[in-house]
C-alpha cells in the first residue's frame, strides 16, 4: 500500500473522499471493484531502443491517482507491482499475467500501471488465462502512435501486439486489433505491411480531428458490436508532446484529449471493457508531472464510466 497519500478534506465522509482514503489491499472474497496492478519495466523499452525511465511509472501514477475524488462507492484495490529483475522480461510478464487473471476471476476491473508497452502482452496473457477454454471474440483497442507489431528475436515494447495475435491464433481465440493514433512518420513501411497482412484496423493521428470524431466513434461502435470482450490499452505517446512530454518516444503531433476522451467513453459504454492499462509513462522526463496527471485523469474517467455503465 506504499505510495498512497494526499489531501484530506473535512468533514471527512463519502462526499469528500479521495482515492488514497479508499484504496486497500484485495483479499479473498472482497467485493468486486477497480484494482490497480503495477508493471515496473524498462526492459522492453531498452530492447526497443527507446529512452528508459518507464519503470518508475507505477509509483508516479499512484501518486497522481491518490488525490483524485471518489465519484461513487466502488471499492478500490491496490494489487501491488510486478518488477522486472535481471532483465527477465518474460518471467515478469508471466507473473503479471497470473496476478491479473486472478483479479479478473475475482470480478475486478484490473487497471495496469506501466511501465513500457511490453505490459500489453502480459495483460493479454492474463486475459487469455482468465477466459480459459471459452472462445469469445476479443478486441484489443490501442490508442497509440505505433503499431507495436515488430518482428524481433525477443519481446520488447515494440512487439506486444504481434505476440498477442500469434498467441491468440495458436489458442484459436478470435482476436481483433484496432489502433487509433498511428503516426505515418513513426512507423516503417514494413509495419504498415504487417498490419495489412494481419487485418489490423488502424486510424492515423491526422484522421482523428474533432470534425472526424462522430464518424470515428460510429465506426468504432460498429466494430465493437461484433465482439464480446474489450481490452483497452493507452500508450501515452499517442498524445501531443505538450500534453504528454514524459514518455519513452515523444509525439511530433499526437491525438488531442478532446478526441481521446470521447473515444474512451464510447468504449466504456459498450459494457464489454474487462481490462485497462496505461503504458510508456517515463517520470524522469515528465516536467511538473504533466503526463502522470493526464494518465491519472484518463484512468479516473474510464473506471468511473465503466462502473456507471455497470450500475445502469
């Protein structure tokens, strides 16, 4: 439970509570709620040639989440942090997947706190473990400037969705991968070719202006109507540099929050969102904790929207 502290408003009560006053450790039989799970990893970013610092992301996110107001009485849990030791990314991903699957089995909405985007393959594996022999159609919706479909000798922050697609095919698990925010100047031609070969749906950052938003949301809703389960992942490098400077690979353009937030609202409104994670926060490069504050705001918005939809 380290890292949770903040302001206490008086008189203390349900209407004045903040996250740090409400969060607790999950125990067997606890009421279903929102459960954060950290993944302190720089190894995938290092392997992918990015600037390191993302291992400090979970602690920075807890600090920014601490002071957020409670908008309802949904239980909040902190399931701890999985750390990468001695460069063993694959072992850490497996441990994270096991913890996440247990949270899903207990009925919680897990929220992954990255760490590099290598968290995504760990999250996917945890979701697949939770689903077990069931074969529902899963959609991974990624808000990201990059495809992260690299073919490399070993996993990195640039490979998680290719790994997930290949893993799903081996299991016979129907999987759709959709990316919003792709930068044409940050992905090589082979990545666009790979996306085409795999049937990946993508929308470029310059196709996600405010005037494009109604059509994009309608398109997204139509796609998600065909699936059973949604895994939402947010790479903070999809946001403009002024909004998210503290990332492993800063964006030259990015997708504005005025577009990102309605997209997230539409996904939460489906009632199919089962897991969320946020990746690529790099606190050593985050002036005034700007990026961490934005990431916390997005987590706050999505988790509240999901619980509101469940209560409807």
